[in-house]
C-alpha cells in the first residue's frame, strides 16, 4: 500500500477568494499548497475591466507575506457590454488569464451576468483570435428547466451553438457535475477542457438531505445523482488531459449559509489535496493524481508546470479545522467535516 506520495506542486483552476476580511482569512489555505489559482471575478461589484483586475490582484498580493511565490491568475467578469478592446489588452499585457461567463442569475453575485450570449460576439471573436480562454458557468437559468437538468440543457442550448460559431475559441467548462458534461468534453478533439471539484467527486445529491437539510453541501451547480458522481470520478482519474482540478472553493459566512435562503458555495481549500488523493486511491489511480492536479491545467492554459514538489502522507494524524474565523467576527464552515486519509506533510509554504 502506498503511504507516501510526491507530486509537482498543484494549481487551482477555479477559486473564489472574496475580498476584505474574508480574503485575508481564506487565502492562506490556498497559498500554502497551490502554486497558482484562477481567481473568480464575482465580487460586489464584479471585476469587469483590466484596471479592476489589477486592483484586485494588488489586494490579494497585499494579504500574502513579502516575496510569497503564490500567483493569482486574474479573470474578467463578462457582461452584456463587455469591451473587446479592454479584454484583449488585459490578456496581451498578462493581467487577465481568462474571462468568465456567468449566465445572469446563475450563482452568487451573478446578477450582472450575460442575458444573451449573442451580445458577446465581439468579445468572443477577440478572445478566439488571441487564444484567450473563456470560462463558463455551464447552467441555463430558465425557471422552467429543472435545477438538476440545467447543465445538460446548457450544453444543448448554449455551449454547442457557441462553439460552432467560434470553433477556435478555447473553453473551460467549469465545475462539471454530470455524465452529460463528461461525455461532451470527451467528444471534443481540441479547444475544450473541464474542471472538476473535490466535493462533486465526493458527494451526490443525497448529501443535501441526509437526516435533514444540509446547507453546507449546497453549491451551484448542485450535486447530482450517483451515476453522475461516478462519471466524474472516472473522468478525473482517467489520465485524460482535458480534465483537471478546480476546487470552486467558495466561502460564505455561517449566517448566510444557515438561513431560510442560504447561499450556494462550499469552502474546501483547507482539505482539497487530502480529499482528492483519497478519491484517487479509492479508484486505484494514485499514479494519475499528479496529472489531474499539477499537469493538465498548465497544459491547457499554455503555462509552465510548477517545478517544486509537495509530499502527501497516508494515515497521519490530521487536524482539520471545522470552521475558519475571518477576523471580523464571521466564521466559515470547512468541507468535509472529517479528516481524510491523506494530508500534505512537506512542501507547505
């Protein structure tokens, strides 16, 4: 039995850091393990321009110790009025790593999102020309579509027509949750990849209702049936370079989760690597963990791999915080509420 595992330092290709006190509280949990992270732009107000991305990057870096090597990769929040020139300039200057498509109302702070994908034709044409990745929250928001079907319908109504109109556009299908999405990504020969979260590898929709309503298992897209979870696990552990780790770690204060209309989001930054290693071990695929966590993402984003390494150890005494305090009197619940069989024992920063 493998008890020690060394891999290239991983990256997180989908991360929510928030701002202010929350940013200061949650950033260290990511920066101690990951080399880089794609930072989501859905703040209040959202990060819509290159200048706003620069300012947000400065705030992130100000929360790190001097000369800390963690690199935040910034994104722009696309709106109906997205400026193609600003997107192109931000990408060419190395400020923006990608742009994010939120269908209006799809998730936290998505009220400024896109109402009609055709409004983005100018921006998408520029992105296609430059090779700038488009990151998509893959759900329709039509109230007549069942919440568990929104990802599959998005593929049919939005993503496939979009990719036919912009065949050279590089797209990341974010935090996929269904066998439909797995199959769609696998059917594509080039230009399409997908991130998969630790929690969607670990829970199905039953976890939302185990013994009562479980708000800390509520995220968007929501967890689906068991057959979908198994499809995600098969994709993540397959070695297919089109699938890579994006935690979608998304902290919310307890009072906004434990309420009559709770926020969607799971905060998993303190536990990600141990949980993912546990999944790969259960699937008999530990030798493919490094690809999923450390190699496939940089290959798609056309970035160099990290050169330093981390070590994970199996069956050690792990202290996992149940909650993280933000410094302004708020607390954030950590997922999952148990220790994994693996934890990072060397290479923490």
